[in-house]
């Protein structure tokens, strides 16, 4: 082989090796970018999963507390009736006060007042009458108090409604 041909072959081999090194470097950079993108996606999925689990756990907690409070409503009604008739005395008064304090601490809210506007979302009308004294449907008597836990109505207030004539 002539020296000119061998020099040309060597130059071409250098060009090929430089080109393959560049391609190999680009492939490595591409692979690294792909792996980095996959890792970021997996991290985002994990963060979203943790948020969803925490949200579901909090919701399950609230539902459980609401169901227990719902079961206690008849007992609270009995305590209220006993208080209204002055039959709440002695040790039972202490127990009743503690029970009311516990459910209040758990965010159970009693609602339903005479004179408030009738709202079918939170009131259940059991009686109806008309009067010139009111301008819009009004709860004129509370037959049974309503209860809310956080923003959820556990039981609507049972009321007598008076409409304008």
C-alpha cells in the first residue's frame, strides 16, 4: 500500500472514531435525559399518590366521626328534653355536660333558631301556617334541633314554617 493511501485511511479512521465518539456522547446524553425525565415523572406520581392517600385518610376519618356523632343524636335529644323539663340533676347532669362538651369539641354544631328564614337544605318542615307578620317563609317553631358536623348536615332541624298570606 502506498503511503498516501495509508495516510488517507488513517485520517478516515480518525474521522470515523471522532464521529462515533460524538454519537456515543449524544446517545449517553439522550439516555441521561430520558432517565432524568422518568425519575421526575415517578417522583411526581409518588407525591400525587401520597397526597391522595392523605386526602382519603382524612375523608375516612371525617366519615367515621360523623357516623358516631349521628348515632349520638338521640341521646343528645334526650338530654335536651330532660334539661327543658328540669329533670337533669345530680350525677347525670355531670355526665350529660361532659357528653355535650365532647361532641362540641368534635365540631358537632347544633342549629335551628326561631325566626330564621326557612331553608329546605337545613330545615325539614313538619307544620305549615300563614301569617301577615312574616314577609317570607320563616321557621316559627323548632320542633327538633338540627346538627352539623363541619359543613355536613347530619340531621336537618325539624321546624314549623309560617308563610306570608
